[in-house]
């Protein structure tokens, strides 16, 4: 297991060579031309090879059909959002490939088969307009709830359009508010005013490709004449403005996102002036009715008191803006727990706490003396992953709650604080879990840190090192990987005899900000050391061996996979690398890459490139090293992570005759697929590849 460290320590000469390759002399830089004719011809040729290899598998068609049936199943839970008297849902199934936006009443929703009122049929709209529309969401105007701002993207890209829609007539409003295609957004203030952040022309977007300017747009006014409410810097990530329509607490806010977990929030006054909410930029800031909440991502000293990283504080918003600094601590983390979420109902605050990656729910209630009481949420499950959200925080203390784990399909409850919740709906068992069990273990990373991981496997499994095992991870942006029912994984992998493992490595949020910050920038290698430690633990326990161990990850998880392949090639047999970052020398110049420099660093600064190059797979891959077999997948329409990352890495390895496959979905956005059919196909490709690589030949 020393080989990876040797690769990192072999010297500056290799790093110097790598650095030069990523400049104008990069022989594969032409593959960054996203939709160039020559590039797409190259893509189609590789796609054809991968399809021929994988679709020829005897089980491919059956698996694809089964996965599509799961994704299209009408037995799935139609999750809803309350808007006025109706409960809205967006739904895709076999008959509605692109999907329908629909609504129903609560009484109907509680029935086994509710009657739905279709508001927008996206398949019909796409056909009528000759566009490949993918749903991006809708914002309904309160209090009448008769108009909506509907966002649609072409092929699933981040860039989308927003159009005003009349719910009563089921038509888009002629000469209504209409935001042209771009990254950004639009939100209601009232029937005649919206906030809009978008591409207004040259100089109006940041280096990350997101809006630099927020405007207030009045009905009937030309977009170019809309009033500027805030202009950010080119180096900011994005600028936006929003309206809080809570009755009695109507306010306008401007958000300046400087980077991930680095932002400024301003109260926009009636005279157009701004008043900053003067808290640490790293803090998560929330305003609800009379309350200001702060989730701290670094210690904060106020007067003679220092509040811990990961704490949740609450104060009176108006008092805070007037200069008072009176806080109540609602949550303070320990070594084993972290705040997973906090949501208000009308009279309470619901806390979701992760304890060793298991959910615990609590109810916080303000008292007359200014303190807050804390009690467990009545009826909340004590195992697995539980989430809770208000039904309507203006009107009631009702909430929706979901509960799930790796073996238990998601169940949806509806409850009122203080009472036992009612089970509304439950997903069916989409795969046969008979004989399967889940265990949580802790691996010891290189620096002694205990890293949790979950393992889904058969109870009768022999610990002989021969079990095909898939290790999944992410490890970035404070995102937690919590236990959940994954029907497609269950059908495609677990029921076939595969072991499924999820690693909760640093960089994620499983233990709050400290877990995330431990793997930022120059400490990024810790995330990969954690993942390697989990792999080694699986091998030491004789769950599997190198010949039967595969890995999978997408986006930042694709970067993880790329680094495990290049830095730890002796640990794994196969890897699925999805919509990945890989060229860390150029990532900040490609699409939204500049917005991630707070996570990885700035490769244009020599002192930061020194550590970034240690985890740039495109520069660490070498011709004379034997690597795991890698299946790279990406999407042409991904306008977040540039498809050039996967293209170039594959091309370099292909040029050295490494064992690699490539498939690029021509549409699909950052998720890799634009509809259920594409999702089923891409998932089938990945698991067929893993089966071919990891299962003993006599068991395929």
C-alpha cells in the first residue's frame, strides 16, 4: 500500500512536466470545444464502442427495463409542496417522459390514488414549441396563487428560461415576465414586480458564469430599463435578490455569494439603500418572521463570549439590525454529532441532528423569558435517515416527515407538533431485500481519524475476499451521504450478490463544518486518504480484495474517483467516473469552475498550484503505471462541470492503451440524464461495466 505515496513523492520533475501539459501545449485541449463537429464525432465514436461492449451483455436489456420500471413506477411517492389550498407535484412516468406539473387537494392526496389536475404537460409543450424542455421548477405568487414563474432548461442544462404562467387559463402570459436563457433566476415581489438576476449583456456575469447584477423589474418595462439593486464583482460567484412574502414580515433581501459558504446578506430598504446583516461571511443566515438564525462555520466571538463552529444561534432580527447582539444557542455540536437542518413551523423550530450519521429530531419552542425549550419530536423514527419540513409555516405547525434507510423504502408522514404523525404514503419494495443487512464500521485514516462507512451485504456472505464490492463516495462541499433506500442500486447490485459500501469521508458534512473544512485546499488529500482507508479496511476484513473492489462517484465524487485511480492504483480493479472534475489546472477557467476555488484553491497562483497539482488526476496519470479499468461518463449539456474533463482524461489514457471506456450523453445536464429513460440507460451501463469487471467470471 506504499505505492500511492511513492507516486506523490517521486519529485518535482514530474510535476513540472505535468504543469506544462495543461497549458497551450495540451494535445487534447481541442476536446474542450463542447459542441464542435469534430469533437462530437469523436464522442459518438467512443460511445459506439462502449455501447457495443456493454449492451452485448446478456442481462443488459432486462436490467435496463427493470430500472426504467422503477423510475417510472406510479407506486413512487409523489412529494408535494403546499401553495394556497392546493398541493403541487412534478411527476415523470412511462406516459409522461418529460413530466407533468400538477396539483391536488389534501383530501385527495391522502387517498391511495389521488385525482390530479394537470397544470403543464411538458411533453405537449416541448412538442408544440419544438424544444427539448426539462423542468427546472416553478414559483407561485402568493396570496392568490394564480400566477407562476416557470423555469425550463434545454436538455437539462443549468442555464434556463423563466416565463410567466397563468394557472387559471393554463397559458403562458403574453407579454408577461420572460427571462431569456441564461444561468440565473427570477422571483416574485408582487403581481407587477419581480427580482431578476441573469445575463444582461457583456460584463454582467461573474467569472463563474453566474449573474453579477440583480435588478427590480416592473411589468411593462423593458428589461434593460429595470432598476439595478446591486452589482457584485467579477470575482464573486453570483448575485441575487429575493422577497420574503411572510404576512406581517414582508422584506426584500440581496445576497452576494462570494464563494461557497462565503456570502453577504443585505436588507433592501424601501428607499433602495442596503443594510448588511453583519455576521461572519461563512455563517449560514436565515430570517423567519421575527427571528434571525445563524449556523456558524467558524468560531465567532461577540463581546466576551465565543460561539463554537457548528453552533446554531437565534436572535430577534429587528433587534440585531438595531445593534443588539443577544443570542440564544439552540445547538452546539459534539465530536459525534452535527446540525443537519433547522426548519420553522408557525410556532416552533424543528432541529435535525446527525449523530454518527443517524438522524435525531427535536422541537425547539421559544419561552416567555427568551429561552428555548427542547424536546424530542413526538413519533419521529429513531433509526435511519429522517427529514422534516413544514407544510405551511405561516399557517400551522403541521409538517411532512420522511424516513428511510438502505433496506427500508421511504415512508412519508404528516404530523402536527406534539401529536403522533400519520403515515400518508410509503414506497413499495422495489427489490428483494431478503437476507440483506446493513452494518456501520469505522476505518482509521492515515492521520488517525476514524472514518465511518456503511456496508450493505448478505447476512450469509463469506468473508473470503472474493465478494464483488462497490465503494461509493463524495467528500466535498459539506454534503452528507446519509443512509437511504436506493432502489436502482438494490436491483442492479445488491440482489445480484454485490456488496455496496458508502464512505462518509472528510470534505462532506457528516460531522458538520469541521468535517468539511478538514479537507479543503491544501488538505484535500485527507479525503482521498480516508477513502483509501475504507478500501483497505474492507480488504483487511476480507470483505473483498483488489480484484473484486470497484469505486464510483460523480462531480466532486468524480474527482475523488480520478484521484483514487491515479494515486492508489493498486487498491482497485475498476472505477466508474461520472461527470468528473479531472484537469485541476484549468478547472477554474471552464464553465462554473471559478466558483469552486474556495473548495480547491486557485491553480493560477503558483503557491496554490503546488498543492492542487497533487490531486489533479489529469496531471498525475502516468504512462508506465497499471491502472484500474475506468469507465468515464459525462454529458454534453452539462454546463456546470465541463465535459472536457472526462474527454481529455479518457483521451490521454486511451492514447497510452490503458483499459478505459467512455460514454457521453448528448443531453442531460449535470445529472447526466434528462429523463427517466436516459437515467435507466446510464445506470445500466455503469452497473453492467462493474459486473463485468468485478464479479467472478463463473458468476456473471
